[in-house]
C-alpha cells in the first residue's frame, strides 16, 4: 500500500472539494433519498446526504471520480454527519456503522481505480469525521451556562463507532474536520487512540479546525495557535483549517501555525464568503490565485476546497499546486 507520509514529502497533496455542493446538482427528491429500503421511514430524509451512500451510491461514486479526475490525491468519504449524535435528527442511529462502512468502501473503490491507472500518483481516502451538531464545552442555553447538550464520553463512544466503520470500509486517513469546539475534537482523537491500541495499528490523522468569524477564533474561543497547541500532544499527519472563510481570509491563520509545528499543514477554504442567497461566487481562477499566495509563502502541504467548491475549483488549485514544492517540515519554533 502506498504511504501517504512518503507522498506528502514529494508534492503538495490535493484534497477534493465540496461533496454537498456536488450532490445538490442532482436535485434529489425525498423519494430519491429514501430509495426502496427507507420508503416507510418515519421521519423526513431529504438533506441527509450521508444516506445517499446507501440509496444513491452511483451518484456518490461519480462525485469522487470527478474530483480524482480533476487532480485530487485525496477524496473525503461522504460521512460528515456520520455519528449516532448527528443521525438522531433522522432517527437513523442504528444505521451509522453501515453508512460509514459503505461510504468508505465506495470511495476506496474509486481511489483504487485511479491508482491502478496512474500508479505514480496513488490516490487516498480520508474518512470524514464532522463536528456533530452539539458542543461539549459550551451551553446551548443562555439561561443555563453550566448545561451541556453532550458529554465527552458520549462523543467518544459515537466517534469510536464511526472510526471503526471508516477503517473497516478502507479509509487510509482519518480527517477530523470543521472543528469548532476543540473538546469535541479531543473526544474524536481519544477515540482514534483507543481504536489504534485495540487493533494494534497506526493510522494517519488530519485535524482541521474552523475559524468562525473576523475575531480569528474558533467557536469555543481559541486562536489558531491555541488550537494547534491543544491538539499537539497527539501524533498527527496534519493540522489546518477549513470552511467558514475564503482562501484570502484564511491565510493569516495558516501563517499563525505554519512556523510553530512540525506537522504538515492543510487548508480547504470555502469558495469565498456566501452571498445573500447563501451561494458561493468565487471562480476557480480567483480561488487558485489566492491559494497561490499560500504556496509562495511555503505555508501548506495539503490543499483542497470546502463549501461551494467543485471539480473545476480543484482542477485550478491542483494546477497551481503542481508548480510549487510542499512546505518544508521544520523543527518547531518555540
């Protein structure tokens, strides 16, 4: 099996773009989401994109193919909401193992297709682990600041099931992404360590936080540097940021961590900020030229796209990235 640690030293690795943006183009109806199997499911299922790995697997495969064809080295599994906690909204907690397993299996089949065609450019699958829709370090109730909607242990158990299924399905890497609450991420990292110990395996892990607004902090109040420090006790393949901001607004936060760690650095920003209709207008060319600034400053090892990005964005980003060497992994500057 190709080793992602070797590949990351040779070139800047390209991550895929948005799965949700691509799936929206299919304009799937409630019936399409349900398929035959979930025809009589008691709650509405439209919008449960993870479910499409079971009910519309060919569409999910097609999205992966488009991203690999555009130049991606790594695609993410269609499992952003693949925990019992997030699936409770759809009364689908019992389906979590199967959802993650099938999503990883689909992505791995497509990755293997491309690796066979281009053995000099092996393709990888990153098991996407989203933040869930609850936060462990803050209260959702302004009148009761001590209240928590979820405990560390509940998160750990939920993440562990997701991680086991992703690995069983063939994920090469685990990507804990869109981290807005570092305590949630720590529960996921704890679960990763448990699975590694129980199975006596090593697994490359990426962690990607999200800076939520102009304050330059995560939702749970950390600066980029504080976020880095609080997860640096775990051996990681990479640390970085995704979502929330466009490429230009993300740059200062990448600069804040790039010179302070010997982990690889990743970024997958949005295609700009959403417009009044919640859509993303930044063209592939605009985004690629902003990302070129990262490359000139030697800030990153892994680059991709988040909300609003398409295979066209990834193609433009991959073309720019191919002209530059990956960021040198330095010894930490204290």
